[in-house]
């Protein structure tokens, strides 16, 4: 190993150095330059995810610690994202998505470059790594959207804002009538047709009901699209 080298990252399977970081004498200067860069106008003009990706690569490549450089780099990248509105309230986790495909993670951050820092890792074309970083973000955000939509569309959430009267209306439609007319609703609730007409206005606004026939003279109604998959069990009534 060249004199002045702090240590190497070894490949356990081959016994060869996988990466030789910069000389330890250079690390303070390199870290100072990295901090100056991340606070520079040049860095601030970059899209935040690209800035975070570059910072993560540079930190793990400078390798200032004997252990935990990758974890620190990923945590700092996440911090940069969070400080700029990309935190998704803690749902986004780079660790989770890197762990799912470690091979691609290591290949993307190493990019087939020479083992020694000074042989090209100090100033490479970061396109492969940035592409991987952004793709990982895309997958994570897509997962958050999927889970959020699934939760939002669950029967429990749909019914949370409904009152007892609203649920009884759904019960009527589910148990007896697919299409409801005002007289049937009035009989079910034991109220006057005038009262039902006022209720229907609210139910249409809530999306609980929608017209089943006609658009001008509406004679009957059906369960709204948002609530069509609700079941009697969801309502808490027995069949």
C-alpha cells in the first residue's frame, strides 16, 4: 500500500483492495472544499436531488471515517432533501431502497472507476450515480403515493367523515335498493319528502349519491362512485 494511505476498503471474496481513499493528510482539505461547495451558489442553482446525489458521492469517496461513511453519506443526502421539502414526512427512506438492490447501488457509486482515489475517482462523470440516485427517489416516492392512495381509498377512511344518517342511507342502498328515489328514502327515515330533498342536496355534494337517471329531472339516485365498494360489514351493520 502506498505510504500515507490511511487504509483500504477490501473485497472479502478476492482479498484485493476494493477502494483506496485519499491520503489522510488530504482529508481535512477535501472535506472543507465539499462543505464550501454545498453552500456555494453553484450548488444552490442545481436541482436539490442532484445536489444531494453529488454530495453523497463526494462524502463517501473522501471517506473521512474508518467506518460508517456510506451510512453518513446517505443520511446527509437525506438531510439535504428534507431541508428542501423532499422529506415526505419521514416516509422516504434511501436505506430501504438501496438495501433492496445493493449490487446496483455499489455498481452505480463505483462506476467502474480505478481503485485508487487519485486515479479518477476524485473528478469523475457522475451521471451513472446521479441517475441511480434519482431512480431510487422515484421508486420510493411512487411507493409512498401507492400506499397513500390505498389508505385514502380504504373503506374505513371513506366512512370516517360520515354521520349515522349517511351510513343508514348507504345501508338502505346496499340492503334493498340499488337505485333510490326520494319517496323510498323518506319512508326509510320516516321523514317528509321535503326533508329528503334537502338531505339529497348534501349527499350529492358529499359524493354519497349521484343521479341514476336523467340530468335535468332526476327521479332516482345511486351510491356515488367514491362509496360504491363499501359493504354492509364496513358500515358496522349486520346482514
